[in-house]
């Protein structure tokens, strides 16, 4: 190197210094990029069994909170525009309480027409009854004459025809009255169907319609039900047990339930029933590793009441632990 002093060697003195600096820099970089290996408590505790289930045989499952009545999807028997919406999510309603109203102007017009036809038919009946009475009196008068020659045979025949015609008109008027009353009943029924009412007492869970929107009998926009409701007092949980573990479950035993992500909240849920049919599993966790090609036994449990409303909500995922059946004791009893 011409630029370096004659007594300074690049390969023997400067190059080793550069190498040492590079090694030190690489060590500092690697040290700063090392992951934090300090042990800390997880932000969310994993679900775990407590109490007697902590040290005994148990079966774990996942499930969803649902109303005791299950979720009821409310539709409309007739299509039309929503003119009035009477409920909002979270409202409690009684059985038969109106939820929303569909435009009923056409039905009211048909009802008015039918009522007018009823009035007209009743007037025709009154007129026909009067004509029948008059014709029958005239005919009776002719028949009561002691002298047959006092009235010609043609007059008698005409009176008989008038009486029969008046009777026919009375029957027609009564038939028209029945038809008008049937039409009025149909219009009244349609008018009642345009007011959608709650099928049970419960809580409104979701409202997917607004006043002015058109509702059709086949469902709401995007396939959503118009209104969802259910009886949330008490709440139930539907627990899925893998078919491979179904034989181990102690059917009838209570379960320890925790909301997903809150393992510190644990309640004992009361057994309600076991569904008689083993069904395909529905995806609950949205995890790519979750198996959805298995079948599950569904167990229904009732959450205790009163319960903190913020802990469990309809549609929330839960973790459940259920006692396992003591198969060894059962087999010993059968052997004896």
C-alpha cells in the first residue's frame, strides 16, 4: 500500500483490527436480536378442570351458548314493505306481542270491499224475504178461496211462480252473503298475518330489517332471518363431545363451564339432555388444524341463574369438562 507508512503493514496490522471490529459488531447484533426467553404468565389462562374433576377422569368438549328455546328465526307469512318495527335487540317480549308490521293497505281495502258486499247482500236478503212473504201471502189467498172459479188458473200459476222466484232470490242473496263473509274473513286473516308477533316469551337477539324495507316470504337480504329471538332465562350451552370420547361421558353428570378466553370464570352447569343423534361437527374455532370430518355427541346443560350477564352471551364459545363414566366399576358389577 503506497498510502500507508512504510512501517505499517495492512495485512498484518490493519486487517486483523477490521476483522476484530466486525466480529464484535456481529456479536452485538446477534445479542440484540435474540428472542426474549424470560418466563412470564400467559395473558389468557388455558381451560382447565378444577375441584373434583381436576384429579379424576374427565372428558373435555367445546360448545356454544344458546337460549333455552334455541334460536328462533322470525319470518313473514306475506311479502310487503315494513311499515313499523316494534322491537330492538335486547328487548324482552311476551308471547303474541307485535314485532313488526307489514304494509296492510291492500288487505284493508279488500276488507272494506267485503264489508260493503256483506251490507249489500243483507239488503238483498231483506228485499227477497219481503218479496217471498208477499208472494206467499198472495198464493195462500188464492188457495183459500172457496169458489175455484173466482180466480183464473193462470193467476194461481203466476202466484206460485212469483213465490218460487222470491224463494230463489232469497237463496241467492244468502249465498252472496256467505261469500262476502268468507271474503271478509280471508281479508281479516290476511290483515292479522301482516302483523308478525312473538311466538314465545323471550329476548330479541338480532334485528335485520328496518322500516321501509321490503320483506319476502323466503327470507331477508343475504339469507339472514328478519328477527332472531329466544328464551335466555336460563341460558343453555350445547357441548360437542368427539365421537371417540362419547362412550366415556357420564351421561347425566353436571359440567364445569368456562367462557372461551376466561378460564378463571368457572360455573357448574346442570345437565338437561343428550341429543339422540350424533351429528357432523361444526367448525367452532376457525383454526386451520381443526378437524371437521368427525361426528360429535351434543350435550345440553343449563347455566345457573342468576348469572353475570357479561360472562356468558348467546353465540359465545365455551370450554367444558364433564366427568367420565367409571367403566371399570360397571364391568365388575356385570361380572358379579
